[in-house]
């Protein structure tokens, strides 16, 4: 599947230029398997989890669950149940997926729903809210993905708790990744996390979540895991 231009992301660039902290995540971990989903449920007011797909749960444009994501997806399902875990992709379930062919294949392969949505992230809030009847407001959703300007921005614009991860695949394993997305992701990651004044300023203004008060008060990173560092970002091209 080839992704079309993400007009929604382009129209929000002006907002991000003025307020770059809109793309700053609450939590940054290597993979979806480094998140404490039980703590999300029990201490953060989260009732459902939304995952990006490509380079978050699977290799780009593939439907098999990536080995490094298996523990994380199962942990999310154990904590929230199948009805409260879903995928919001900028490929499957959009206009790039005629007849929802890829969406159905992904649902069968991963065992969770793919949310159909008209606007690509950072659009799609209305469809996401409709998918989870038990969710009363966006702050009860957790958005997990590998892109700052789509996944994290989408969550932050609407008050969700946002978790940013490194892309699952590198090198030859990442051969199917969208070229533009790969370049943009590298740039946005280094702007956000590099050890420079601008990145530190952006991260210092990360938007507060309605319930979660921070990693020190309520840890969401599994204790036997470590936060990614800039050197890890250099390996993702």
C-alpha cells in the first residue's frame, strides 16, 4: 500500500511551528513492550489504548506482529481487553485502503480492531472516540506510536496521554518504510531529543495530562527497561 499525502499533518505544521511542544510526548520508550499498561489503567485514568501500526506493532506495510512488540500488545490486551485496544493507522483504514482490504487482514493477523477514519493523524478523533463507547473524553485514551508529528501530535492536540517509541525496524528490515516518513521521522526525533538548547526547551514545556502527574510520581516505563538515548536514534535510519 502506498500512502497518499497527509494533508491534515501539513495543515497543522503552522501550529507546531508556533508551539513545538505539541509534539513532545509524555513518555519516550524503545518499544511498545517497555510500557506498564497496568499502571496506565490503574493510575492514569486510561480506559483504552490506540496503537499506530507501521514500525510500532509491525514492520512497515506488513501484517505480522513484530517479535519486539508481542509482549507489549499482549500486556495491553491483558490490562484493557480486546474491545479497548485498537489501531489507528495512516495507511490501513484510510482512503489509501479501498474496501478496507488491508484493515481486515490486519485485524485477522493481530486480533485487534483497525479504526476506519477519514482524516489521517493528527485527524481522526471523532472516529476514535466512537470506537470506544466506554471512553467519555480523550484524556482517557493513550496514543502509542513512532511519529512525533502524527501520533504524538494527534494525542496531544486532544489531551490524550502520549507514548513515543523508536521505530521497530532498521536497516534491511525497514526496506518497505515510506521514504518521506523515514526522513521526516529522523529529523523530528533529533530536533526533539538531541542535547541542544532548543530540544530541552521543547521538552520542558510538554503538555500536562489530566491525570498522570509524571514519571517520578507514577512510573510508566517498566523497571527493568531503560529510556532510549540519542545514540539509539542514530541507528533507526
